[in-house]
C-alpha cells in the first residue's frame, strides 16, 4: 500500500546534528572499523554483526552540558550514546517511545521473598506496547537518514507492530514478514496500522534467512537485518532508564527474556557505558536471561558453560521468544559470563503460571515472554540466587492484551438472569463466601 502522506523530507542531507558521539561501526569479532555513513550491517571479512562505537570522553562532556531536567523523557534522553546524528530523523521517530515505568513490585516480591523487586514495564511502551518500540525507533530513524521511504522486517510479532506503527508516523511504507507460527492479534494489528503483511511457510530462522536474500534482491532496508547495528542500540535505553529510575544506583540483578539476544547483550553494553561516563557504578550488576524450555539455545549454552550456540527448532507457546538460531547469542553468553549471571528456562505451563502470578500480584497482564521472565525469576529466587534485600529488576517486554487468545482460559461462566437471587447464587458459585451483613 502506498501511503498518501508525503515522504520524509531530506533527512540524509540534514545539517543540524544531534549530540550523538557515535564515531563509526566496528565488527564484533575482528574489530574492523567502518564509517557510520556506510550502509553495511555485517563484516565482509568475518561475517559477524557490527557494533556502534562512540567517543566516550566527548559523550561525558556533552552529557554534562545539558541538565537532566531539560532532556526529553523518551528514548532520545541519552542521545549522546545513540547512533542517530541527524536531528530531523530523530524528531520524526519515537518521540513518545521509551521512559517506561519502573514499578516497585511489593506484592510479587513478597511472594518470592524479595524486598526490593522492580519491574521495568515495557508492556506499556508507546506506540506499540512492547520493548521493540525502542529498537525499531532507531531503525526507522536510520532509514530516514538514508533517505529511504520503505522498510521491511521479519517478526515473531512485536517487531512487526512496532515497525507498522513507527513507519506510519514517519510516513514510510512497511512490509512485515511473519513465520508460520505467530500470535494472530499482532499480525492483525500490523494490518490495522497500514502495513502490508506476508506470512511465510517456515519458522522464524528460515524466514529470517530468506529476508536477507530479499533485502539483497530488492534493496529494501529491513529493520532488524540490514539496519541491525542501529536497531540494537535502541535496547540500551532500557539500561539507562533503569539505573536513572533507581536514582543512579545500578541494580544487583536484572532478569530479562532472550530471543535473538539483542536486549540482554545491549543491557550489558548500556550499563558499561554509564560506568564509562562516570554516571553510575554498574560493574556489579548481574544479568540473568530467561528462555522457554522449548527454545533455549542461549540458556543451555550458558548452563553447559559452552562458548558456541547450538541452534534448535523452536517448540513453544512463547512465540516472541521462538528464535532457534539467535544472531546475538554469542554476545549474550559473553555478557552473562562477564557479569556473573546465569540462564534459566521455563516450560509452557510454567510460563502461563508466570503470567497469572504477575497478574494476580501486580495487576499487569503480560505476554508469554513476560511469563517466561517471571517463571525464571521465581526459579532463581527459589534457588537462592538473590539475597533477600538485593535490588532485582525484571524486564517485562510485552503486553498480554495482544496474546490473550494464546492463554489457556478458565471456562466462561454461564449467563444468569438479571435478578438479585440469581446473582447471589452466581456469586456463591464463583466461590464468594456470603458476608454476615448480607445474611
Ligand atoms: Zn569482522
């Protein structure tokens, strides 16, 4: 569908610069450098992904120049450490993404024996109710810097809705490629937001590989493939916010779900950058990752103390975590080892029990990825991985309203007559004990 709106205006030629201190791209493995302007996403020498490098001394100076009260409460709050250099691209994308609440989870904490438990609640992220708003904002901003007007993505669900929403706001066309197994509500949301949706026979990893070919054949930029070095940087904003929201105290532990590995590896990078800038002492923060039992290649490698990821064929109800060959898995292994964390996994019934536990204690409805995080948090607490007064942050990455159809529901009660007696009888049937006043 071609949009009626005007395409983005001349972002690549934008003369006004952000305070970004990005200096270039660097290969994760062989450390070969590339200019930031070069449209490249994998190292031609060794095939690995590219990271964004920064001038941290300059970033520290820039950061001191602008008081925090004058900084926006969105993903661009720490723009010195983000890779977008043109202000026009930034202004168009994600101005209301990020800065999600950090919730003191007293009731869940009491259940788990933790007195300082917090939830980083990206299930309320704007515009599309998942953490993916952070990363896709960077992809779309980069797309505008490149002067392009269409974007594709491969998605298990949440990337697609973020791309559909942020592309619409930026006035560019969006094409979302889904694997066979998806959460239907997410694909429907993409279409409602004006993106074109193509469901492909195959699992995420197969569709992802084919989308690389598609990008090469068409020249279309893909949010989480060709724009990946930029995409990944958006995930760091969650780390910056967590530490600032704890009044510049880095938590003792972060528990986060892992699929492709972007979030957990960039939480590690973001924490390290806060330390480099002298903003917080973050070196003691451990990162623990949560995966479904039916797709746990990263957690398995961590627990077996292996350096290599062995790809698996996903079989889990947590579709948003169903990535069997995680591209950034090796970075996660490195991050978790360096930080002294661990990996854990949960079966599908445990994942849905995790969703229910979060709902009944904190009133938050999350999707299976969040249920996985809560289930693994519970296991780590039971195994004594946390001291009772440790500060623990669990990252809730997605909203359960998108995945209610996947949840094994209790049977729906029969309709009753609109009469007092019938409704009193219904209350009793639902388990309420009659109160002395009513008797
Ligand atoms: Zn390389």
